[in-house]
């Protein structure tokens, strides 16, 4: 894929949207339909401008300069005029004119991806489930799409990186700018195995409207959207709404009834969203009910091969033997068990609960 695949017209449209960032921020809140603004024709957008600068920029747009900036940022760009443009995005009422891609652009070629979103201030339960689902889906070679936000999104990407499939981070600002900045290390890992994408040009700083707009791309790129943990007014529910509008399955993970973070997911379940508890549930919804190429169900064994003694220790934890007393009878066995449990914890396969007992992560 080459940056030259983005045509002049689509690059100019993208430049106009970026130039009108502040204006769109106002329009997004005042118009009835969330995505109406981004579906407006170029000339209507130009007429919304509150100054002459966007109009002048639109008239004097330099596509060569735009391509140069994309290349200098180490990215490629593909427009909706290209046959390499992700087909699923064409189902949107307002597909972005250009997708700017950092990392491995081939990660966008698989049409059987799963979106996973949820709370930024997630609980330990939500983080564990998101990472486990990401790992299980990736182990079944299903790409995971999310927004690299704090909490559930980042946990889903982390789990996906422990499997075999690429993962795709959809960013609200420029795809060359890690956001949030605290996730720079995760961003670099994502680019090694997958990619980060944005409809906005390199270096663009996100406005408030960019985040719900980003959510429509997360839903658009995926065959199914899974909400792991969300409060009743969570932005993650916007992603679920977009997926439902596209006629694609929406699923949710049940949580504790006493937790505020379960309010949104439980409302989705009441409204008819599918209940999922593990990767196999998601795969069933994607392929057994929705058709499409068959995928391997996630194995009960971890994606990372384990040495025999670690596998035995993991099986003991799965069967309820998560305390030292249940897996060791001598001092030497206890020392070996502690070392083994620490290795399993570092690999994300078990976690230590209050009181020192270990339990299996999803």
C-alpha cells in the first residue's frame, strides 16, 4: 500500500474536515444525528466555516504537500476510491474519505474482526475479562479492534498481542500521535503487529467530537462489537449504537449487579444484546450464527506454550488449588510453586487475590 493511493479529492476533503475541527465540535452537539455533520458535502462544510481560512485552504489545497507530510510521519493513506479501502467501512453513512495508517496496513485486510470497548476506569474484573477475550480471539486468529483508551480498550489490545492475530487501534487524533501518551509503549507494540488508524491527518489534535466519531470507525471495521464493562452513560455505548445501526451483532459481558460499571452492559443485555462470557461465545456469534469462514475456537490452553511443570501448576489452579498449601507439601515444593506461580502471573495467566490465593485469568 502506498500513500499515493489516496486521491487528491479525498485528501482535500480530509484537510477541510481537519481545518473545521472547532466548527464541527459545535455542529456535532447541535445537530440531531451524531454522524450527520461528517456526511455533509464539501461545499456545505465550507459554508459552515466561521472564518475565511478554511475556505482559502480548500481552494489552494496542495495534495503533494499532504502526501509528503503523510510519508514524513511514517504512514500510508488509502482513500475510499481505492479497492484497498476496508469494505466494512463503506456501510457507514459517512465513511471517512481517507484512512491514515501507522504500522502494518495489512492488518486492515481481514474483514472478520471483533471490536472490544469498555470503561476507561475499569475494575480489575473488567480488565481481566478484556485481556482474556482479546487473547482468546487473537489465538483464534480474529483481529481485535479498539480505541487504545485507558482501561478496557488497552487491556483488549494487550490480550490480543498475546495471541496470533494483529490488533487495530483507532485513534481520535492523528494516527502518528499515541493517545493517551501514557500508552506509548503499547502503541509501539501495536504497530509492530498491527496498526493504528485515523481519518484525520498526521499531527492532528483531537477535539471532543473526534472521540464519538472514532467510535463509529471501531464499529465499522468490525463484524461484531463487544462491550466488556460500561456505566449507563459510557461512551462505549455509542460504539454499540453504531454497530446496531449497521445491523451488526452487539454483545456484552455481564458484571456485578452492585457495580456502577455494570449498568450500561446490563442495559444492553436487557435490550437484546448477546451475553458473552468467553472467546468461544464471541466466535459462535461471529461465525456459527452469522456465517463466514470458520475459525478455530480458542483453546483451553494458553496461547504461550508452557513448560510441563507450569502447565501442571496452571491446571491445579484451575481446579481450585490456588493456595500454596494445596500445591506443595514440603519447603522445596513451596519454593518451586512460588517461582512457577510468579511466572504464570507475569504471563497474565493467573492473578493473586487478597490473602495470597491464585486464580486463573480468562
